[in-house]
C-alpha cells in the first residue's frame, strides 16, 4: 500500500450554517484513483470545494502529505499541489484555448515549465492543439471539458480533483474523457474523482466511496460495489 | 472642410480624455462588479497633485505626472482596503460598495477643498503653441492629450493581453472561482486593478484640468460621462469602452457645433436611453443568463 497523500479527518462543511458534509474521513494513496459516487446534491462537489479551500470547514482537518490544507487560501492550496477540474466548464469563456491552458500554469513553479507541460497536454489531448487559437466559448461541450482537464494538467499537481467529468456529455465523448483519465492513472497521477454513476468508475478506481447525505455509507473496491445490487438500488437507484 | 477638421480634432481630444477615465472604471467593474463612485474624486486628486508638485515644489512636469499617478494609485489601493475588501463575499456587495465609495469620494473631495480652497486654479502642465491644418489651429495641448491617451490604451491592451498579470485580471473578471482554482490570489488582483484605475484616473484628471481648470469637484462631470460610456459599451468591456469613448467624444463635439453646448449632454443621455432599450447589455456587452 502506497503512502497516503491526502488525509481527510472528520470534516464537516456546508452552506448558510447548515452542514452538508458530516464528519467525513478519507485517504487517497499516492498514485491511486479514488472515486466518490452518490446521488446529486449529497455533497460530492462540496467535498471537492472544501479540499480546494473554496468552502471553510466547520470541523475536522485536511492534510496533503504532512501539510495542513484547511487553513490555507485556495491559491495556497493550488501552490501546495492540489488542482481541481471543476464541475461543468468554468473555463474563461473569452480567452482562447491556449490562454486557458496558460492560466493552468499560472503559478511560478508551473509557469517555468509551461512549454513542456503544453506539449504533454497536446500529446494527450491532440484536439486542443488544433483548437488552440479558438475562443473557449465557441467550443463544443466535449471540447470544453477537454480544455478543463488540460488546464488542470498544466499545473504541477500532486493531486488532481475531477468533479463529474462526464456531466452533460454524449456517451461517445464520455468514453473519450474516461480514456484520458485512465491514461492519467496509468502515468502515476493521484486522482480523486466524483461521479454520479458507479458503473462508469467501477473498473477504473482503486477505491470507491458511496456518499449519501454527506456521509460515506459504503466503501470498497469497484467490483464489490457492482456485486451489491441492493446498495446500488438503495443509494443510486440503479 | 475646416469645420470638419475642427470637429474631428475636438471630438478626438474629448474622446481620448473620456477613454482614459472610462477604461479605469470599466476595468474595476469588469473585475469586481464594483461601480467606483470615488473615481471622480481621484481625477481631481490627480490634477491637484500634479499642480502642487509643479507649482509649490517647483518640480518638472514629468515628476508632477508621476507623483499624481503614484498617489492616486495608492489611494485606489486604499479604496480596496477600506471599501471593497470588507464587503467581498457579502450578498449586498454591489450596493454596499457603491455607497461606501460615494463616502470615500466625498472625503477625498473635502480634503482637496481644505487644502486648496474652492477657487478654480489653472493646471500648471500646459504645452504652448499649436499646429495649423487648413485654417484650423489645433493646440499642441490637445495633440499631447491624444498621444498620451493612445499610448496608455496601447499599454493597457498589451498589459491585459500579453502579460501574466493581465491574463490573471481577465481570468478573474471572467470567472472568479475558476481563477482561484488556478492559483490566482483574487484579493491581490482586485487591489492591483483599483490601483491601476487610480493611476489612470490621475492622468485623466491632469488632462481634463489642463483643458478646463482645477476644482475640487471637477471629477464629477467626467465620471458621469465615463459611466454613460461604460453603459453604452456594456459594463466591464474595456475594448468597447475605448471605442465608445472616441465615438461619443466625436458625437459630443458634433452636437456642440451643430446644436449648441447646452444640448450635447442631453443628447448623450438620450443615446443611453436608446441603447438601453435596444441592447440592455450595451453595444459591446454580452447577454447574461441568470438562473434563479
């Protein structure tokens, strides 16, 4: 078992004084792909927002290696090596694809290796090289998602947070996105991914946590979850 | 023909002055969704600092301009610290900061009033002479204003388009949360934008006072026109603001010649009403869809 890179210990967080996450604990080992699955509105994105520092914790702690993250600003958390590819597009709509990717390497450490990183992203996502001078708002949904992932890869991330990368996309595009995610996993990246569909991540994730009403109600390997239809039916309706 | 040359020369000078002032306002609105009502006071402050540096301290014009830019930049920073920063994240940010900057502007204007008195003063920075095109004399002062405004617009465009800081400013304006997730320290960007806007206001104030005169409330009229231009262009659209400023400067000069000075401002206001009916998001603005 590899060392734990991310350690989340009993965190609670929410909006307007109402906790959405209730005492969640989780570890992500170096080089692993860990998936959080669960229905909409049960705290998956809230968890990623809390890790990225966009949401203050009301309890618990988050550590990356030996460093406490939960007292840092979002930009300091990015500098520490946690990069999020947010849900939906959240691109810079009036910037070109290239400018969006350059923003991914905004911090000085990543900026110093901009050309090298850009080449890596273009190799992984060749469509982005063709579209590099196109304004982001004119791209298709799948292309925008690719830019989002490419932008996340431009930073020197130790941990990549992917928030529902398949949301709103056609099945063929979802397959392409997951091919990229699988390549990233095989290249040794540490990934924490949230998804609504367990089937989509079951064969790719090293570990799956099922989130319901802000609490983990089941954890284990993907194959185990797929072999438990009663759990899938109860929590995911499938 | 002479009349046309005269109108174009006056219109471009007016437009250039409006552009410098409008870009600062537009940049702040685009980045922070903040209507900076202290902008007019910063214009006046810039004019007076240049005047004081040259007249009371006897220093050259370049030092006067630099001093005005630095002081107004720092006051812009102070506006961020005193008004915007405490209200960031508040659901009533836009209303709160609007009122807070009115108060801040009033304080600055009253400090100027106490220090320099209510009487008009001539701006010390004046370029003598003129050039003649046909039978029209165009003062060198106007040409200097045009050249400085053009230089500033190019510099701003390069800053926003080509530099790392410019990309961060645009990113923050387009999507604050996404910018944070890229490692941009948005508070720092907001502070820089307000300081930049302060520096631009200083130059605009020196330009305006060099054509008219220095008064503690001299920033009111240019600020109002800058707001009109921002609305016509689409709030927060910097390129649109420059184009609209030049166009409205030319329109104002034409209206002043053909209809009389008293109708030019009314015509500008009429234009705003027409634009808001036709395109509520401005000529260069983008339609926004708000999910309730």
